[in-house]
């Protein structure tokens, strides 16, 4: 795929998922978007398989993210805070994840005043620790093999956060059209 969107069998310059979006010399943005798509899918698949290897089946990627967020610093969390941290717009998806986690006794919830707080259980904390162990055994050696330093990984993380902000702003603009 060339910058003009034309395919040349001898010379592929960019890898995009939707060539019609890569016209007008923006194929590099389309390449970034395709990278985000496949990285996001791979990360979701990784979380599900890592949690399964840790001993918890039947969780989706969002469920795993919610579990780790609730486990963070071992402090009870409000649903709104979980959604804010994970950038979840549709709270019902987080509510459903919490119900699945409660059913497996990985988190518990209690009302304090008008607010519902979600807290990690001992079983949930143990599963998060097993997830960490599987992560260290399966992912870290491959990550080390890339030769990326902690500083380079931090730069990648910062770039991803910047992209998140850019796409949020673009979404607000598109919503106002």
C-alpha cells in the first residue's frame, strides 16, 4: 500500500486495515490505527489467557481490567472511579463485569451512604498475584528480548496517553457535527 493507497506487489510501504482511510498522504496515521487495533486485540487475548492460566476462567478482558483496578492499592473503589480510571463511557459494562467478579467471589460490594463501593476479596487478591506470576513467566522474558529499556517503554506509554487524548478530542468534535 503506497501513500496514495495504491497496492504495488513489489513495494509495500505501509500496512493498514482500511486503505480507503489512508488516502491523502495520511497512511502513517492509518498504520498507527491498525497497530492500535491489533495491539488492543492481542492485549485483550493476553489478559484472558493469563487470567485463565492463573486459575480464573470465563472472564473477558474488561473483567480482568476491573479486577486489577479494584485490587490497586487495596482500597475500596466507587463504580464512577473505576470507570474514570479505565476510561469506560458505558457504566453498564463495568457494572456487568463487577457482577461477574462478585459471582466468582473475586470482589465484594457494599453500600456506604448512597455510594456502592467495590472491594477486592482475598481470593481476588490471590488471583491477581497469580496473574502477576504468570505475567512474569510468560511476558517479561519476551519483553526483555525486545531490548526496550524502561525509559523507552515509559515513552511508548506516554505516546499512547497522548493518542488517547487526541482521539477523545476528535470524538467530541465528531459528536458535535
